[in-house]
C-alpha cells in the first residue's frame, strides 16, 4: 500500500504504474520497507485492489491521514478551503451512471486534502458541507467556501 500511495502521489494511476514505480525507486523504497519477497508485480497490485473493501479502505485511510495530520500540526488548521468537483471520466454512459461529485476540504497551509466526501448527483454540494466539516477539528480555523 505504501508503494501504491507513493505512486499515486507522483501521478501514477494503474497497477502497471505502481510496479514500474517500485522498480525505478527500489533503492529509495528499501530505505523504509523490508520487501523480503521482492518487489510486487502489477498483478499483485491489481489483486490487492480488487480484494479491498472500498468503504473500509476509506475509513482506514481517513484515520491514517488524521493521525498524520495531527503529528504534523498543532490544533489549529489555519485556513480550510471547501470546494466541489466533478471527477473526470467517472461517468458510465452504458449504465447511465452520472459522474462522481466530490466535496473536499483543502488545508491551505498544509497543502493537502484534509477530508473528502462524495455527494449525490441530484443534490448540490452545499448539503454535503456540514457532513464534511464534522470530520474535522475546526478550533482556530477559517473555513472558506
């Protein structure tokens, strides 16, 4: 998962990108990963992501990011910008599914997304903002929408 995260942070999207990243950055990765069975292949990444429960992964990742953020900052977040986006190429014409709408809380000083929530396609993003803000500790924070 660490290799997958690093790959995505560097702009990769697919299992093949993750395997390539691992090969190209093996020396870097071995500084903090044991990799006793060698580098994972694109098939391994693909299998792992097919087996993940998306909701459970979201909850775990959100908890991880919360802990990461807490270790980097004091209790004050500074300025948080709230923004809604429609994710490109997330629609499915064949099944009639509309694109995915997301509302994000961007930590301006931390330069990372602090929380994110999907909205109903037929709803507007304003309805999702209170749920999004409940995910954050807002002491000493300016929320910009």
